[in-house]
């Protein structure tokens, strides 16, 4: 069997990765889904949104998120009212996750109580419930770090692009981590992380990058673009390849044309 890492990197050369980035972000600028947690400047709210979004659709989370953030502006406030938090979260189901979120709230309140936000040196994966994916989303947003957030949906896109079969464990494979890491590295190469000091749109940089360029090279925006592509076009079944900005790069789409 061909080495999967070699397969991915051979099919997606640097030139092709740059082209995918350009096509993806052009599409995303007109297709992005609007959710309140994508604009928030409150890191606690962003983290809670990411935890709510595990195994739950964004549209379902939106109402619960709004209610939660209206009631609790920080972890300290939420930690004082566990029953109120439970009652807001219960409509999402998954009681085990809700209880885990209460542990998260207690931990964050205790550890970051007197601080506005974590610093780049903090290991966010020590926070209960924050795994690799959530850590990457948070770090790309909070610190502008070039981290690819790979959940099963984003892994499916990469598999289809390189023509590899998808399975739920593939996102932990080295070839996929290498490939997505390389993509993010190239995609953000022109960004100016020093200009981003926290959540929210990046300020104008001294280098004079245009707003569109800053958005296109912002790692958080790139992570969102993959999420939206997976939700709107590259769905688990019957992907909408004819509408997809990546179809000319995609092995799956090519194989469908031939069959
Ligand atoms: S062309 Fe089709 S399979 Fe390929 S990334 Fe786009 S939607 Fe997914």
C-alpha cells in the first residue's frame, strides 16, 4: 500500500496548496455562515461555543449560546449557578457533555478567575473538555497561531482532495496532520501575527495588508472556511462538487466525473 503521507503531499504540491487556499477563501468571503461566537471578543464564550458544538449542529447551538452568554459573562458567574447552566444546556441533550462543561466552568473560574484571558504560554489542553480540535480553534483565534483545527468533517475534505478513503480515525494520522499543517503554514505565510493581539478582526497592519488579505491569511478564518465548506458543500453524503470551489483540485470529484 502506498505511503499515505507521501500520497497526500505528492497530490497536493505547494503550488496546489496555495491555489486551494486562494479558491477556498474567495468562496468563503461570499458564503460564510454568521454565528455570534465567530465575532465574540470574549474567550470564555468562544470556548463554551466550541464545547457546545461538539456533536451538535451550529443552528441548534445558536439559540442556546445566546441565552448562555446573556446570563453569564464569565466563568465565575456561571460557576455560581450550576443549576441555571444545566437548565440552559439541557435542550442540547448529551447530559454527559453538559456535566463536563460544568467541570470546565469550575476549572476556568478557579484557574483564570482574576485574569481577563489565558496567555500564549498557557496549555489550554489542561482545561477539561478542551481537546486538540478546540485547542487549535482557540489558539488560532486568541493568539493568531497557525494551527489547523481538524475534526472529522475537515478530515473528510482532505481525504477527498487526495483521493484517500475516509474513516473516523484518519484525523489522528500523521500524513493528515503533516498535510493540514503544511497547508496552514503556507496559507498564513503572508499574515502578520504581531498585529493580532486577541479575538476579533485583525487591526490594520503596518505592512498595509488589505482587509481581504488579512482575513484570507488569518488562521481562525481559514479554520472557519473549512468548517463551512464541509457543512455547505462537502457533506458526508452527496457532496455538491459542481458548486465547490475546490473541484478542480479534488481527486474525489475527478473520480465522480469519470464514473
Ligand atoms: S469537489 Fe466535492 S468532494 Fe471535493 S472538496 Fe469539493 S465538495 Fe468535497
